[in-house]
């Protein structure tokens, strides 16, 4: 699949094998394999590749520049949640979150700088849209998180496209990044999840894609009247159209569909809302992830209290819907669902640590 180009400088994970071979013209062909291994298997910088001649390392250092300049790092949950603020070549900023659990490590990556979906409860949507991320900017987030997990003795096991941006609004670059993560970083399709607020053309393209990655739909409401307000894209792709697209994905991939439901006090946590969700999810055999709304500036309604979250989950269970209450991570460093906006606030242990990044060329 061809990847759209922008005027941004090409970073190290934007390069193809053929382009690296051209860059190393005159060198033995196995040098390309060494470079590819250094980038994808080891995630190291060209200056560290001692198996290459010094002159080749200098050439590669000049050409294969990083996409991400680390600006700040925030740590929460006794070190189990890490959020990075990255600077990009054009001055834009994005965030990435690594979440570690006893049995797995998951990285939440951004696909856009900002977001145009304008969901009222989401900090990224409130901030507006700046631009799409390139393939290299997406892939490098995964490599950086994998390196951090490995330094702490853990293997990165899952990648979720649930950070800043709507992945299906940037489908070509997102999918090219998925292929690189799968083919070259070695994470299987079943460990990759794309999240959407309901961009139907993207769901239909995913159904035809060659890798059976997971699909998570940020649903939050299961009636059009209320969802039109909370999730404005619903006006373009209402729930009936969305359900048809989800069914197409399920039939094509035989993967289980997930619905994300951010529980908002008095907005979508009543018995009626549970019944509407059950009626919508049951025909699609969808799993529901319940997420207590995390606090975001600009949206004053609070998340459903813990007792209400449990009551909603119990009601779904009575209605025959498999639901999981997702543990909230990184709230104090604005790293939880709906909080990413490429800014840092807070005090105490959640304060960000400025990071000196590499000099851009």
C-alpha cells in the first residue's frame, strides 16, 4: 500500500529497505539486513551499530534521524504507567503512554497531532486537529515504548491505537504503521487494536485488510439523539450504519468486536442506557469495556462513581452482555483515556520530568 508523503523530513522508520539499499550503494547487500535489524529488532541508533563500518554509520546517522524528540516524561502508579511528551520536526507535540501489568505491557500510541472528531468529553478533541502523523512517527512510538519496557525486564505485548487522534481519519499511514509493527517489530495481529469513534469507511477498509487486527469502537451511547451530541461523527454515520459496518468487519475477520463505554454520571449510566447498549451489542456479540470517565478540563460532568460503575456492569450481565470494568491508569498525570492533549499539569509524584532530546538535523 502506498503511503502519502508530506513536506516533513523523512525520519528513520519512514525509510524502506529499497531506500536504505540505495543509501548504502556500494556496500555489501547484507548491510541492509544489518540496518533493518538494528532499527526494528534492537531499536538502537545508527551510531551504536558496531557491526557496520564507521563511514556507513556516519552516513546512516545523518540520514536516519529520529522522528520524536523527548520533551517530558511523567510516571504514575508506582512506575507502572509512563507518559511521554514528544516534539515533532515541525514543532507539533504528541503523547504516548506505556502501561505495565504483571502479565503484559501495552503501549497506547497516537495517530494524529490533535483530533477533529470533537467529542465533548475528550481533552484531545477539545484541543482540535493539527495534522496526521507519518508512518515513522507512529512506529517510533512503539519502538521507544518497547525499549523502555525491555529496560525494566518486560516484553511489550500489545499496541493500542487509542492515543491522540482518530486512526481511521489517517487510515493509509496508520495501516502502513500496523504492517511495519506486525512484519518488522514482530507483534502479532491479535495483539494490535485499532480504535475508532465510528468512522465507517475505515471500518470497512479494515474488514478488507490482510491482517486480522482487533477493532474497538468508542460507542458511549446507543441512541442516535444523545450520541449526536456527545460524539458528533454520529450525525454522519448513525448507529444503524455503524452496526452494519461492524457486522461486515466481524464476518470478514471472525474477530470479537469491542465497544468502549466511558461512564459519565447521569449522562450514559442509567438503566435505560444499559438496556439500549445491550440491545445494540447483543446482535454483534460485542464485548463491552466500561471506563469511568476521567476528569478533563472543559467538560465539567464527572465520571460515574465506583458503585454506579459496578451496578451498570451488573445490569449488563443480567442482560446477557459480557462487560469488563477497565482499571483506570495514569489519571494523576493526564495519561488515562480521554486525557491526552500534549500538555502537562499536576503536582507531586505526577510532575513531568523534562528530558533532553537529540538535536534534529
